[in-house]
C-alpha cells in the first residue's frame, strides 16, 4: 500500500462552524503541494454536528480520514491520537479554528526540505485574544523557560511540522501527561521555527477554558521541571530559619522588653498559620508529582476510539483504544 507523503492532523472539539471553511482553506493548500496528502480530523468528543460533517467530508474526499474519540479527552490527547495514526513522511499539526493559518504549511515544508525535522511556529502577535489570556500566556512561557530542564521556546504553540522520525519517537513515549510542545523540544533533532501573527478564531467559542489552560500549564511545568519540588524544600528551610529567629526574638523580648505585646497570643497564631500554609503548599507540590506517578502507574490507554474512517483498525483495537502506542497501524 502506498502511503501519502504528507499528513495534516486537526483536533476538533465542537467546531461545526469552522469545519467547512477550514476544509476549504486546507484543501487549497493541499492542491498546491507536490505530493499526496491525508487530512486526519480527530473528533475529541464533540457534542455538535462536527462528527457528521467529518463523515461527509470523508465520503466526498478520500484524502480526508477521521478518528473519533469516545469522549472528550482534551486537545493534547486528540493530537496524540492523530500522531499514532498518521502515515505520512511529513506530519503537520494545526488547530481547526484557523488561528494557525494553513497557508504557512508550504513554508514549513520548504524548511523541512532544507533538512529540518521539526519546524514550529512562533506567534509574534495575538489578535483579538483577551489581555488576560495574552498576559497569562506571556508569564507562563517565561516561567517555563526558567524552570524547565529542556529549552522550550517562548510563544510556540502546537502548530508545527514534524518529520516521520520525530513522530516515531513521540509515539514510542509511553507517558500519559502529554505536553506536546515540551516533548517536541525534548526529542531534539534539527529544529527551526517560522514566525506568524495569530489570527482571531474564525468562528465559534474558545474551547480552552481557563481551567483547561491552567491544567495544561501545570502539566507543562510539572512534566518538564523538578524545580517546584526543590522550591518546597527551600521554603521549608526558610520557614525553619524564620522559626529559629523568632525563638531568639521572643527570648530577647521576654528578658529585655517585659511587657511587649508580641510575645503573647498573636505571635503564636501567626506562626501556626505560617507553618500550616507552608506545609499545605509543600504537600500540594508533592501531590502534583505523586498524582502523576499514580496516573502513569495505572497504565490505562491514552484514549478510547469510538469510530474511525479511512484507517484499517481491528475491532479489538477499537475496543481497547490504543494501549500500547508502539502498535502504530502503519
Ligand atoms: N480542542 C480539542 N479538545 C479540547 C479543546 C480544544 O480538540 O478539549 C481543539 C479545538 O477544537 C481547536 C484546538 O483544540 O481545534 C484549539 O482550541 P482553542 O482554539 O479553543 O484554543 P486556543 O486557540 O485558545 O488555544
Ligand atoms: Mg484557537
């Protein structure tokens, strides 16, 4: 069987309003390319008519394939499912809402021809995104840069091109907490970037709610840095030092300032609250890591598949999702 040269992966969660325009713009790009393309639409448990639209596209255009996850597993897992199934030599990941302009793909492919195996897109500007989102994103990327063990580039999203070799490595990684931007940096290889201005969403609402974005951010930090654990040790040390200092202070006041109000009830209360807060914080940080160990230890499949179109998958695979990522259907 001949496999397409290019695979485009588009995660979709309630995007019925954007799908027709997304397909129109992506297929215009597909026409320009020198070789065969497959467009993999991954339905991440949409509750609108997205899946129906995807089925129709698959019927009318054989280049379109789709995977439908059995529920909403989140953007990163949807993309992971797409990566597991992609058959091309060159794989491109882009959002359905056209915030990642498909017209950039030929430029990315150009870079790939020059020998780069990872080409990621860096946002120079974000149009019409709330100041809150821009501000928190700005802070997060800078914080991640300081804390992470690998060099994760600032303001790079999931929009990228990956060579087959890179995707094979990503697919063989068993971890469940998939912060793809981090993993993409972690694998190494020849990497480069192109810059682009992030357009406003074409239609529909933002699917990354604040809590989803926060979860992604914590995931990124915890998956790529052990520094928070160390920070909790430092805070603990600092608290111990403060306690010793306070001990001496109280002693001093007792002896030399007999009626100081600071020696009584207040200081005890403050100290109790302070120590309590420090302990809870440290347990919380520890919990983030322990929780992840628990998640990994359970070894559940990353996702379950409800339906596929355009891929040959056995019924057993459908039932089990993909337990082992190395079971690449290629
Ligand atoms: N998405 C998804 N599952 C989710 C949330 C989002 O597959 O649980 C998809 C969504 O359909 C879109 C992409 O991920 O194609 C990015 O989502 P969105 O535009 O809402 O996020 P933002 O652009 O604000 O990062
Ligand atoms: Mg978007």
